[in-house]
RNA sequence: GGGGGCGUAGCUCAGUCGGAUAGAGCAUCAGCCUUCUAAGCUGAGGGUCACAGGUUCGAUUCCUGUCGCCCCUACCA
């Protein structure tokens, strides 16, 4: 509704500008900072002032002369020295919300691919991974809400160095056979992902102490890439088991995937070999014959640096990116170029697929396979737009991937590749002290310390979720001793997830989060539970109303435009209704800016506005029936907007709190 | 050295295309529960938008420089 009016006004003013001044400029529309200026403001007169050499106020007057008012607009006003402020017809607007036009599907039929999570399958997930997955999942939900067709991919680097390291720990350090590792995996007493977390830290420390042991890594990596022998078998066991825990951990937060493309298939199905030929043929890479990168296939730095390289500083050959090592093995970036090509359907090859698991809701998760094993496999890949949710430290590598596409002549795909980057989650000094980490003098002076898997330094995702649930459960038990234990547990889980998802979303993407337990465990102020609590309050009014009057009235027949117009003359009521009506607009803005944080902020603001209303209005006990009906309708409308916004954020509303 | 990011209230952060009196939350202080749940509401204090120039009707926002912090700059990912 709000968006339609905005679009209508933009069109009307653009026509007016063309008619009156004979120039075409895009008209922008904004929301005044102060409610007393009206609902919308059009600063177009300022834009025109310079080229036309006229006072903005005069231009505004010319534009308004003879302009027909759209139905929902009650007045145009010229304010200040040239703002055109728009006042909406409140009664008509409310009627419009009461009788919404049938929804229009915006979907284009094109597929958008969002790749997120992408955790190395060699240890338990930590809070940094949570930020990735929650950002990615929320962005997916936003796109789907806008009507887009979205495929969610979670890339599994199951043949990489990190998996090799854990295999080294099992094989060389612990002298375990694959069968014994399988036993560990099957043992319900043991958290295998946690065990690997410790092993990874141990082996990483050993590499530093005894650099000789690094040859184990090379051996293991080679064996895993070749895909043969006990070490390779163990690599698969470890990676598959860890992927299962990751999928499960993320499902606790309501995050699901469609397909798990794996590096092992990129290798075995010769995706890389195909991409390699393409890159050579198009001269996107060349065989370096001199200096430090001798014997490697490299991509010249000029391909992925946008600025002209200064001839004085460094030289291009030294800064070029190695794609194939001198020993003939391919780097991660090389494989990523092949993978990115496949996502757009530009590689000329496809994976085979096998069913991996079925989510409780019935959704199927698939994994790539190197041979055909199943029929009725959905079509994966072939996206027209690709979002890679990857932390900002890897932007250099993402630039190389895009440069690869461009060098192959796939400009459209290069343009449609978006590095959806975000800053890391670090740990606050207080939290480090809490988890028993000794800080160096240098670290003590820092505002935060980076998570490090190698050092085993971090907060595990499941531990954090458990802690949040415990905290919430304590509160729920205290407040609702009368409820069943199982239900309380479920409510506590919903609150915990609301707190966690909101916490990860409230920061804009390029802000480093200095994770702090005390902050994350807070359920007050700008938090998920605050918004959930607000929705529960609205829910309670609706429930109690039904208890007292047996059912909700039929608002469409009992509410009249005249009475709505009168009611919404009260500024606070009107502002609440108006804000609640802007949820779609908030989602569109969040999608356009790529900032889920904007939607989180909107949810919080709407909750604040409703809490305000809740505090000084009694709905059920209102004696004037007409007024009661309107208060109730407003409550119901805000509730439904709040619930659907929370749903897009991946946050459930509990039955009670 | 090169590339990128950041610097806004005591702390953590928003701030849309350059626009009207720079906003939240936390913390502090003062109030508000016989009512639809106080995980709430109201109010107060708290700002040289790092600094210096420039662009213009107008700059927290754009440009240049300085200072400080962070990330990247691997034949790791």
C-alpha cells in the first residue's frame, strides 16, 4: 500500500517535471524526519534549482499547479524553502489496509543462488559461522518474500587442508583406523565435532613445534585428493560426519539448504580440468617461467586489480595470483572458478546427486555425487544471479574468481556475481576471560581478539545455543510454573533463537562484532525477545478478546471510513498504523541495500511503537464499541505485520513469554 | 610499501540519494505494576559526528590531506 503510493507519486511528479520543464530527471521520495511534515516528502525542487536557475520554492509552486491529487493523498504542501510535503488521507489509507488488493507475485522465474555457511568440515561450527549462516538464511528469506525463486547452496570443502589436518591427527598421532574413527562417530557419548575441534588445535600446534610433521599434511592431502586408501576413506568419514553436525546445528536455528556441492566432486568429475582448459584457451592464465612463481599457472594481477598499478611499486608478475601450483595441484581459487562457472550453467557439465537427508518439515537436502545413483533429482545450478556469503577477508579471492569469469568472456555472469561480504565475529576481552583464555599483553589492549580454529580459540555454536536456551528456560520456568515442561522447553528454545538471530542481524555487515556473552544473552532492549514479547502481548489481547466476546468482529463490515478517519486523527495511532503498513517497504529496502540489519531495525521500531500503544490504551475494556473495534483492529494488524516480519527474520513468536 | 574498511553519547551501534532540531540500545539517575504479562513504559543527563582544508544554497554523508585502529596483500582457505 505504502509502496504503491510512493510509486504513484514518483510517476506523477516525473510526468509533471517533463511537462512543465521539458527535462526528465528521476524523482526521489523520502520520509520526513518529523511526523508533523506529513508522511512523504519530495525534494525534487532542490534538484531542479541549479539547472533551471530558479528558486526551489518557485519550482515547487509550478509543479503543484494543476497537479491532480492521487486518491490516498489529502494534501500537498510546500514547506521550508522548497520541500513538497505530502499528507495522506488517513481514513482512505486505513480502508485500503482493511481491504487489501489481491497480492501480486513479483517473481521473474529466474533463479537466484545464495551460497552460505561453507564451513570447513573438520570441526564444530563456531559463532563466526553463525553470522554467515544467519545472514545468508535471512537474505534468502527476504528474497523469497519478494517472490524470487532461490536455491540455497552450502559448499563443502571436503578435500582441503583443514580436513587433512584432522585426518593427520587421527591417523599419525592417534594411530586410529577408519573403523575406529567410525566407532567414535557412532558413539552417542562423544561429540565428534567437538573432538575434532580439539584435534585440529592439537595438530596445528604440533606443526608449529615440529615443522617436520608438515610432511604428514602433504601426504594426507595428496591421498585425500586422489581419493584412494585408508587416509582418503578417513577423510570422507570425518567430513561427512562433521557436515551432518553442521546441518543439524544450523537446523536448530531454522536454517535449511537445498544442495551441498562438494569439492571432491569438483575434482573427480574433472570440473577443474574443464575450467583449466577454458582459462588456458582464453589466455586468462599463463605459465610463469621466472622468479618466485616459476612453474605455476598464474592470473596476472592486472586482471583483478581495478586501479592502474604504479610502475614504481612492485611488479605485476610478483603480485599475480597462483591458480595451479608448481607441483600441478590446483588452489582453492581455481576450484572456486570452476564452481562459480557451474552455478551459472557455463561450465558445460553437471554433478550427479544423491539424497542426503530430509528435514522434519519434509524438505529434501541433496549432495553432489560422482556417479548417477538416483532418479527424479531436481535441477540445481543454472542461476541468473549468485550471492556468495563469504567473510570480507576473502574479498581478494572473490575478486580473482570474478576476474576469471570476465577473462573467459562471461561478463554477464561476472556482473551477476555478488560477494555478499560481512566482517568477522571476534571475541570481547571479557568473554575471553570467561572462557578461560590467557591474553597476551598485546591482546589485552585490543578491543577484541579474532577467533582462531587453529588455536582452538572460539565459542562453539551449539554451546552458545545451549547457554541461551538455559538462560531463557530459567526465566520461563520462573514466570510460568503452571505450563508443561515440554512446552516451556519449546518456548525457551524459540526465545533463545530469537535472541541469537536478532543479535547477529542487528549489526550492519561491515561492522566487526566483538562478541560478548553478556550482550548476547540479554533479552531486554533492542533484542529478539523484546520484539517477540511485543507480539505475544498483542496476541494476548486478541486471545482474551475472544475469551470474553467469543470471537473477533468482522472488521470489514463493522469499520467505517468516517470513523477510521476520526480515530486516526490521533497522531500516535496514525503513526503506529503507518509504520506497521511499511513492512514490505522495509523488506524491499533491506534487499536493495543488502542489509538484513535494516529489517531487524524496522521490527524493533514497530515493536517499540506498539509497546507505547499497549501502555496507554486499554483495548478489551474500552466501553465505546466502535472505538474498541478500531483499537482491536489496529492491534490485530500490527500483530500480523510483526509476526510476518519476524518470520522473514527467521524468528518464531512463542505462545507465551 | 600497495589495496580495502573503520573512527558518531561513558560502552555497543544506526543514520536511506547531500536536506528540516544527529538517533537507538546498554549503563547511570528519577518515576510508573489492583488493569490486555514490568522481557514493559515515561522522563533526565550525556555530542567539536577523529582532525584540517575543499566542493555548495546546504556536509556526519562527497573530495583531498593528516592522525589512530582493523583486515587483506601464501605454491592456506
